C-alpha cells in the first residue's frame, strides 16, 4: 500500500520514492538515479554510484525501471550512497546486467559498432539458418 508521502502520480504513471529511474536526456543520459523526494512536478534525485549529484530533475527526463531501494523518506546524502552501492544497481553490475532493458541496450550498442562486413556475415548466417 502506498502512503501519500511515498507515492504520487504524474500523467497516469505511478511514481514511488526510492525507485530507480533511468535518465533519458543529457548530460546524464543512460544513468540510473534514485528518487529521494518530490518537489512540485520535479523529483529530487541522487545517483552516487553513477556520478549524478543530488539535484531536481523533471519526470519527463526519466524512465521507470523495476528496481526499488529501501531507505527513509528525505534521507540525507550519507544514507543514499551506502544503499545504492550495496544493492549492486550501478551500471555494469550483475543485477542491472540481468535485466531485459540492459540486454536490449547492450545489443543496440553492439549492433551500432558493427562494420559492413559484420552486417554481411549476419545476413548470410540468417539465410543459411532459414534453409
């Protein structure tokens, strides 16, 4: 059950404190942050393991993930770093790497690095598999 101080809605999406959204705009694009508090139509976020300092960020700049942290409401800077780093949600960790979202991002990056010859080899492999 959600309590008024820990849950809120924004454009028909339920946001909770201590969620781990992924930032979708520069300069922190692709990094995970923790929602620490809510201010008007912005969230106070902190990402100590991803080098994102505590700041107010618009909900439009974030995409929700399924990861939730357990820390007190309006926690100080000393609580968030220990919780975030101990849960292993930093990019490159095993928990993040096991998520479908991370696998999609990795496949997209791998495909972007492919050369024309690599694309040709993939095409030929698909043709041979379909026969």
